[in-house]
């Protein structure tokens, strides 16, 4: 799950030239169980599900300059840090269906 805040949504809205409400509806979803807003996901042949803003052909982020704050916390590079994280977890878990999360543990 990629948690997203108001500034992140504002940045995406500006990036796509749409309103805040449009960006929120199009790219995010409120997850009742965790009580947080997160980026929507799409189907992915490698991972089952991955961020909706990920280009599943080129295997990279489509909004890199406007990516959410949580994505910026991953080590730098021109690729999606979350994708790299999934790859890393997958190779270490050796479980093809393993899906990592970015939840914070209190
Ligand atoms: S860096 Fe990855 S997780 Fe973040 S918005 Fe881009 S594709 Fe999505």
C-alpha cells in the first residue's frame, strides 16, 4: 500500500492538469480497514497488483517528478522505488505471490 496525503494529491492534480477532486477519485482510494488514503493499484503480470501510476511495459513510474512523498523516501533512481522494493522482497522471500506493504509499525 502506498499511503498518500493531501499534498501528494495536489501534486498529482497539477501534474495531470486536473482538479484535486479528480486526482483523488482517479488515482487514490480510501482504505477503511487502515483508515488511510492510498494510491490505486492495477493488475501486473509480475506482481499481481502494483501502483496505478506504474508503467507496466517500461517498468517505471509515470509521474516520477510528481511522485508521492512516500515514494521519494526510497533510494534514489529513475525507477519506482516501490517496484524495486517488491523485487527485493520477492527475491528474498522466494515466494511468487508475496506482496509487500509499506505500512508503518508503531
Ligand atoms: S514511484 Fe512507484 S509507487 Fe510511487 S507513484 Fe511512481 S509508480 Fe507509484
